[in-house]
């Protein structure tokens, strides 16, 4: 069982941060509604650069042999990068598991506010496993973890679900709340379904929505923007300089600002990066 692997891995981890601005690994057993926090050794940062790499480290240590991707004993791991939320353009997070659509590695990433809210809320990685008894909305707020009944939200599309959550929890997405959620496709384990990370952002690859649905997890909601790390004056000045340079480039001013990421298709084709 995955719980045995979780216990073994946790024994090799730490009870407190190992470097400035390190967040915790939050383990959540959805079946038992239990959770605890540990911190990765600094060697994981040095070897795998946090984010996707640390997600893979966690998956490698937790993965059970001979299990199907939608088995709740296969974990689903959200991760943020070491600079997420503190450096210009560092806004993305990664999702890692076993892919329901291919039986290969599930490796999907997303931007918007969810990865930064997670990082600024003190969580670098969120490890989810076990199937909830009923559809669940997981709330992370001020260091607390709460489990809510998500049954009233089933069948809603992304926009309606977001409005309902904002109403019920007196919050506004992108202001004091961020959320990763599935809609009807994920609820019904459609193998090409994704996880919405915002109004338009999505963990799109590998059938991530089906994996989340297999845990009966409707959404992970982060309430509150969290506390930003104590950055030095030099770090902040470097951020301002970096932001000025990025925003002054012709690509940002005249291409990405007008048409967004579709601009990247032509350069990708020229480079042969699209196959």
C-alpha cells in the first residue's frame, strides 16, 4: 500500500525547512482525511532543481508496481518551482503521476495563480493519494487543511463552478483564492481530460483530469495569498531589472501581447520542435 511507502519516505525527510524560502511537502490521504508535512533534503534541490524534478523524486519513492494509473494508490503530485511566485515569469507549476491515457509518466504543467499561491502558502509539493469516500473539495488556508463536500458542484462547467465557490467561500479567484479543479470530463474519468488551474489555464497533458477524478477530488482550493518570502533589496532590484528587460523585448511588446502563445507555433515549426 502507498501508505507504507509514504512512511518510509517521510522517515528520510525533515521536520523543518532546510534552506530559506523552502516550503513543505504536504501529504494528504483523501480516504482517511489525514495529512502531515515534511521537508525535502536540500540534496533534492541541488540534484533535481525542485519543481518537476522534486515531483519525480517523490513519485519514484512512492510508486507501487503493478498498479493501473487510475488506482487511488498511485499518487498525484502538484509541485511549484523554487522561484515560483518570487521571480518575474516564474509562475508555473507541475503535476506528476502515471498517465491514464498512456500508462507513461504524467507530466503536465500550468501557469496562472495556483502554483504561486501554493508556494506562497508554504507548500512546495502537494502529494494526494487514496480515494475519498465522496466528492471532495480540499481547502488549504493559513496552514490549515479542510475537507468539504463537493457534491453540490458536480456537473458544473469551469465558469459556473468558480462562481459558486467564490459565492460560498466569499472569495475571488486571482485576488485571495486560487484553485485547481476538474469539470464533467474529469468527473467521468475521460482519458483526455485536464485540470483547470484558472479561467483559461489548464494542466492539459496526459489525462490529468481523469487521475484527479479517480481520487474523487473535485478541486484543491487555496484561500489567501500567503506570506511572501523575506527577499533582500538586491533580489528585489534584480527582479525589477529583469522585468524591465522582459517587457521591453519586441516579442513581448508586439507579438505575445497581441496574439499570445499561438505566436510560438511558427518558430517551433521552423526549429522542428513540434515533430
